[in-house]
């Protein structure tokens, strides 16, 4: 016999579990920054996985919240999810900026650096675009607003230098 679950209770339970995902993400960010600075990309994989896990879990929670009847309970759940997402994505954006900076500061790119660079470029682009749109934009802390602008500047610079950075001329000649 199928068990009936109160959607609001289920959404609340998932939001509580999201706190564990955020802690794992914060730990992975710290480890990745140290690893990339030392040209070790094994730790970066942990950050990439934690980011994807967080994003996926937010999608699950969003769908759980949509099952809750419109009203104050649903609005409170949506607000809590939005706050958690903005805070975590703000930290992810800052980490992407720092990781790209760490890569840019290296004289010689070790094996795996190009993959990390391209993934962080995509991440930076996605986070910047998401955080610049509503409902996120109106909930950004001032520091994150500055990081969104910095991300835009970094992306413009990378796009201007893309052929040299990505060695597109060599790929086209092949």
C-alpha cells in the first residue's frame, strides 16, 4: 500500500538535508583551492562533484515545493530554498573566480589544467547568468554583486583572448 506523504513535510525534510550538501560543498571548495594552487586536480573533482550534487538536489527540492499548496507554507519553503541557493551559489562563484585566478597564475599548465579551466569557465558563465536574473539578483549580498561584475570582466577578457588560451588556431589547422 502506497504511503501518503505531506508535500510540505517532505520539502522541509529535503531542505534540512540540503544543509549537509552545503557543508560538503564548502569543504570541497576549501580543498579545491588548496589543490589547484599546488597543481593537484584530484581535489578539484570533489568540488565539481559537490557542485553538481548541490544543483541536482536543489532541483529535487524545487519540485517537492511545487507540490505544496500555494500559500504561506509554500512561500516560506520557496524563500528558504532561494536563500540557501543564493548563499551557496555566491560561494561557488567566488570559488570559480579564485580557481581561474590560480590557474592563470601558473607558468606551466600541468596535465588536467585545461579541463579544469574549461569547466570553471562554464561554471563562471552559468553562475554569473543565474545570479544576474530574478529572483536571485534582488537577493544578492553586495559582495556577490561585485563578484558577478568581476565574473563578467573575467569572461570578457577570456573571450577576447580565447584563441590563444584555448589554442584554437592549432585545432583549426589539424
